[in-house]
C-alpha cells in the first residue's frame, strides 16, 4: 500500500500522525508525507522526517508579498467573492499541480482537514480520481462562523477518526452516507500525557496564570483588532485581582500570532512574561490557564490545571468547556473571581470523555491498513 499523509502544520499535524506512520512503515507499506506547511507560512518538518527515514515532498515557499495564514487583513467570510476568487486562482495556479504530482499514484490519503482550503478542494480532486481518503481529527470541533458549506468531517472520507466519544457524537450527524465514524483516541494526547505525568506538580512559590491565545479572527469570530481588544479588556479587568493575589501573568500565543503584540498590550496594565514556546512546557509553567476557543483547554485540563474561558462577543463560550466544573466563565460584562482557579487540581473525567484511553497510534494503524 502507498499511503500519503497530508499535513499543513509542522507541529500538531506531525504529532498526531508520526507514530502511526512509523508503525505502518514497519508493516512494509510505503508512507510519504505531503507537506503544505509552507502554504501556512511554516516550514515543513524535514529534519524530523529525515531522522525517522520517512519520505516526504513539500510545497514551495510563497512569495513574501502574499498574506500569511493569520494576518492583519482578512479576505472576508468563507463565501465572500474576493476570498473565493483568490482561492480559485491559487488552487489552479499552484496547489492543484502540486497535489496532482504528489498524490496521483497513491492508494490512500490521510488528511487532517477536509473542509478548510485547500483541504476542501483536495477532497473533491481525490473523489474524482477515486482515491480513498481518511480524516483524522485535528482539534476540538465546534461550528465556525466562516465554515464553508461542507462542514469538517462531511466531505466523504472513508472513515473519520475521532479522539473520543464526545467528538464521535459531533461527527456522526455531519458525516456523509458511506462515511464511518470510529473512535481511535489521539496519539498527540497519548504523548502529551506521558510527557507531563512526572511533572504535574509545579515547583515555585508564586502562582502563574497563563493566557493561551489562538487566532479566533482566522476562525471568523471577529477581526484581528477585536481579538486584541477582547484580550486587552480581560487583562485590564484582571490586573487588580492578580496584584492582590500576587499572581504572575504569562502569555502563550499561537505560532501564527505575534507575542510582542500581546505583551505590549498586557504590560499597559500588568507585567507579563512570555511562556515557553513548547505547549507542554508552557502548560507545566502555569497553575491555571485562560483560553478563547482552542484545544489547549483540553490540554490544560489533562494536566489537571483549571481554566477560565473568555466569552466571545456575539458567540458566547465556544465548545462545551462550560460543562466541566473546573472551568470559570469570563463574561464580557460582569464580575468574576479568579481565586477559584487556584483551589486544587482539576478533575479528570471530563477530559477522558473527549480523549479515549488506549494506544491511539495502533488503532489508527489498524484503520488505515485493514
């Protein structure tokens, strides 16, 4: 079997797939990574793939004047005319020729997004070529304002591999006829839990509250300016409590975001530090975390850190974090008490409703080689 693994992120996409890739290769199958990371202004993970002896091809670097994935200007909603035209041109000009060359002779394709560009168009191309493809869940799932007509998980994959039963329940109504939703767990979370287990108890006398941002502007919830304003209002309202409780403030932003931009805003109200770039090290460096709309909330809870979630204007609290007793809601208006975040460890049962226990890489290998 010739398997192609399509990635657009050199970090979590690789962490989700590399263990299964090694197992599949060890069974005698041919595995090739097809990297579109450069399309997201990130470098393909060449050194890691070379060290593992796994073949790869990568998309060429973009001209410097083209917009990165998370920028200051948006092209509009997913159905805007400008966005549609730009993507159509780029698909036919750059992406389709690369995909045609890279995937024409494979037997199966594993990808991590079947709805966002260019994954949506790649899936259509694969279906026309009768090449079966499989979808591995890449992050927590919730409706996005800029989500295309085809929802994530609903583009015709042979199987959708969900992290846990809660995710499977989300995917089943979305999946098209002929798509099977299976629970495999997450290799990335398997490794994450193994990495943090010996270090769950944080050293240090001063408590640390970490703000873990993500590009909710790219997700369509707001503009880049509105995202920073949401962050600024929270820090401004939080500063008196942090000072009273002698809490250190740390910031960990998404790789596509500008940490200096966040630090400049935060330091107007309260001294802030940059947390480690590694998500594991950043989580272990804090006693509690603040999130917007990302998977890092699950990671914090998995590390037994309580979390607070910011209400996003017009959209409320994204995902089902509010169903955990260890999550503090931060309203746009109104009071909140951060001290509840520092009163003991988070309870773990909510986490395991989302992340199945077991060897996820082995389960994924079985799905792809059956």
